[in-house]
C-alpha cells in the first residue's frame, strides 16, 4: 500500500516519468506554439496577403503623383483620324501629320478627396489583413494548445495505469500463491488475471493515444526528430502558461476593421459626386504640321463636373451604406458571440475546479478503501471482488481527475488566447 500511495502522490505532482515514455526532450507550450506559427502554411499565406495589401496602399498613393509616358506614332491617309490609338498631347494633335514623338504628363490636380479616400480604403484593407493574421494565428495556437494538453492528459493517464498495473500484478502474484496452497478459490486466480489485463489494456490505450498526439505535435511544429515528448499535467494549483499582452479579442478586432473599411468605402463612393481638376502637358516633335504654326510643347487645365451617370453613383453609395450598416450589426453579433464564448469557458473553469475539489476527496477515500480491502483479503476476512472494486475505483478517480485537470487547463488557456493572450511572456513594461 505504501508503494501505491507514493506512486499516486508522485503522479499528482508530476515528478516521475513512465518507464516506457520516449522522453528525451519534453516540449513546452511556448516552444510548440512558436514553432507551429513558423511552420504553418496558413500563417505564411496570411503574411503574404498582408504584404500584398501593403503594396496596395502604395498603389493608391501613386495617384498623388503625375504620370509621364513616352509616346510616338506615325499615321497616313486622312489627317487627324488616329485618335483611337490613345496618343495624347502634341503627338495626338489633329494638326500633326506624319511621324511624331515626345513626352506626355497628366495629373489630377485636385479631386476633392477621391485619392484621399482611395488611400484610406487601401490602408483599411491592410489593417484588415493584419488583424486577419491575428485571427489565423489564434486558430493555429488554439489547435496547438488543445493538442498539447491532450498529449499531457494521455501521458498522465498512462502513468496512472502503469503504476496501477504494477500494483495489480503484485496482488495477482500473491493470489496465485494462495490458490496454489488451496487457501483461495481458483476463481480468484482468474479474477486477478482479468484485473491485470484490464489495467494493461488501459495502460496501453493511453500510451497509444499519447504517442499519437506527440506525432501530431511533431507535425504541427515540423519536427520529425526522435525522442520528443510532452510533459505530464502540472501539479495542482499551477496555471496555464498563457500571458496577457494587452491586445483585444482577434475576432472583435477584425470585425471593427471591417466596419472602418466599410466607412472608407462609403466616403470613397460619395466622392464620386464631386468635380475634379486635371492638367496635361506634353513636349515633343513632329514631322509636319498643318493649318497652325509649329510648337514643341502644349499644356491644358480642365474641370470635370459629373452631372448624370444613370444613377450609378447613387446606387453605389446606397450599396456602400447598406454594407456599413451590415458590418456594424455584425460587430455587435461578434461581440455577443465572444461574450458567450468567454462565459462558456468560465463555466468550464468553475465546474472543473469544483469537480477537482470533490475528486481529491474521493481520491483519499479510495486509497483508504483499497488499503482496507487489501488487508482484509490477505487476512482471509474479505473477498477478491472487494479488492478488485477498490482498485477499479482508484483507476476511475485518477482518470477522472486527470481529465478534469486537462479540461481546466485547456479552458483557461483557450480563454486567454481568445482575449489576446500569448504563450510567450511579454517583456517587462510591455503589458
């Protein structure tokens, strides 16, 4: 009994390792998350999308600068009939004939906010991609967290049943001796052997589950080296190693970014109601001129005032306004959903803590019951059925305790990640 008691307390404190756990390097949660983030194709794609959105900002800002093109053409037949070529300035003049070449500069001098809102929209798209990366990272980290604690759960349960298997084998050996001397029924021998097989089945089952989740951690991190393992569940009272960073919930942040993007797009559509002032200038040379004197430069300034476009602008503004209203409502829905998710995590955390408290009391009673059943059996005062039930009760309680502890840690970690936490501890003063 002393051996069993020492084993159970050691498992609770996670201070021993199972003899057949392939433990050369125990992964930590921060290590697995960091390597999974670096290895994730999903996050690599999100980073490239963010980069593409950043280039889009530069493309929108290019409208602030004039455009300069080198143009050249030659024409024949009826003069001034080559406008379909899209050549402008001196080179496209109807007073030119023959070959011509030169430079053409065009610029929107003032567009009453069109370019500003185009740039603003591009910046909001970049921000949306940035917070979208945070959402993708949360999904990757959550998968890692759940896999990591599933592995720790199976390792701890394997250790429990490995220890119980050893204890039950000792009991079975004593039972065989009693049966051999005729002091116990041969039925006890088969009951003891069945109990050994039951413990061996549970031990091997949890070992197989542990190895499977270790393999999945290797897949997530991109590490195929031998000897990796996950740690057993931490001792009672320890908290999950996920730290607050001061960042907001990634889903709420993404929804807020979508609202800001919708606002920018509405302003962008409204700017189509306004006029714009444009300028053009060109320099060049031409083979011949007609009807006018030759000049090697030209320039112009114009105002464009939109009057009617078939209600296209009105419809586009209405579409953008409806999209903004929809995104605003979606933001409210996301906030409500996140509040509900946090409430569910709180429910799991509170229930798990209460269950652990009761299971710890059950654990003490189970140990005492096993001690009494064992002493009574070897003093020929009790039956092997009582001893078997006492061992099964210990196994059930220990397994339930590890399951509940894993559920608690997973819920605490998931809630922390959902609210902007990270497995990497932030530097001092940066919370």
